[in-house]
C-alpha cells in the first residue's frame, strides 16, 4: 500500500519536473522576444552652423518631446567662463520653458562627484562655440566623450553651434590652431565632415571645398550661420534655418572636381 502511494508520488513529481523543463525554454524565449521588441532610443543631434537665435533654440528644445526639458549647457570650448555660463542659464530661465543647468569641466575633485550625474540627467545637452581642439582634448582626458556618447545612445538630444556642431562629426573645419583654418579629427558620432560659418567667414567656403577636392578632409556637410542640421539615428533628417537667405550644402568629390549641392531647408517660425 505504502509502496504503491510512493510510486504514484514519484511519478507525479517526475511529470511536474518534465513539464517545468519543457516550459522553461518557451518562457525564456518570450522574455527575450519582449526585450527585443522594445524600440531603441531615438538618437538626435542638432548641429548648428552658428547662431540661430530664439527660433533655433526653441526647435532644439522641442526635440526632447518634453514640456519643460532639463537642458545642460557646456562651455568647455571657452574655458568655462562662470559669468557667461550663469548668463546663459538666466537667459534660458527667462525666455524658454525649460529647466537649465550647466556642466563645468574645469573643476577640483572636492567640487564634483561625477560628470555623469548632470550629463546623464539631462534631456538635452547644448555645447557652446570656441576652441574645438582644446574642448575635445579635455573631454577625452576626463572620459566625458564616452559619457556624451552614452547620453546620446539613451536618447538625450545633443547639439550646439560652431564648436558645438563640428565636434559630433568624424572631422571638421576649425580655427582652433594658430595661423589659419585647418581640418581636425572629432568625436565621430556622425559620419563625414562638417564646416560651420559657411557664409560667415571669408575663408570657410573655399578652404573646405579645396580640402574635400584634395582629399585632406572627408566629404561632408557645410552650414551657413542660422542653419541647423538635424540628425536622427546617424542620418540627416532635416535642415532648418531661422534666416530665409541661409542654407546648408553637401560637399562631395567627383573625380578631380568638388561638387556643392544646396540642401532644402525648412524656415523656422519666429
């Protein structure tokens, strides 16, 4: 009697174990399918040729999709001038619906726990103009280039004008070195090269075209002042401008000649 009950119990336990074993892979597959079904974060960059005023800043903030986005300002390219950074924050509070902050790079250990705390908390990060070469060197020395990539990949909107434009590309046209404009290697989040101030500085256009023609810089995109290049997931999504006379251009090399293609731009509302 007891032997018969024992056999039944053993058989029942074995059956349950078999069911659990057979069900486990299906459960795991379902979990993996749900993880794969989650869409990747939308990666966005607004590379501005220079300026753009209120319409451009409103457009930049709108890319976050939030009513009152947290935006972080970085002025590394001009050495973190405290007065101008505070002025930027005050201007943003007074004129835009956002929560402005700033991230200084020139700090002492006791003043800051981590660069990640502020940068990864932001909905958008705006990089000011200045010396791009020095800015990127400082970022790399501090590991901030990796933090910015992490922010971008999780959906934080990146952008800026001049130095805050070319820094995201593989290469750019810079005035960071003494003497003259030169090509430089940048962060490489976006493919190709970038030239800001295309209509604002006399030597920008001819030098950029000459470099592309000679293969001294990658083919790329040039933007006049007040023009923004809006990238979504590595691709140029839209060109926007706050000045109807300003434009952006794709500059390529065909044989031994350089080709400049004007790109259609959307005029931003004032």
